[in-house]
């Protein structure tokens, strides 16, 4: 059980509506981090931009990036 209440409805916020729709379309549901960051849409937007920049930079091999994601999930006890 998370310590911070997760937000799963956009509450009419246009930024949340856009992010939630894209994530649900791409993955079928919302990531837990998205639901937590949704408390502050500006931080959610910045976090999504940071993630996109890391992926677009090409500095990490896609296979290595996948292993990093998996390792972080395991360290945090999250399903991947």
C-alpha cells in the first residue's frame, strides 16, 4: 500500500487528461509513478520530459536501459 494516495482520474485537468490518455493507450494502464506525480501536474510533466530526454539521448544502449529499469524495480520491490 503506497503512503501517498494515487490519482487515477484527471479531475478535469487538461495536462493530466493528456498524459493519462497517452499512457493508458501505450501501456493499458497508468504507472504508479504517474499516479503519484499527478498530485502536481507540473512535476509530472517535468518527470515525463526527463524520461523522454534520457531515452532520446541515445547515451544508453536500449538493452542496458532495460536492465537498469529492471534493477531499479527489483531494488524497490516493484513488479516489472
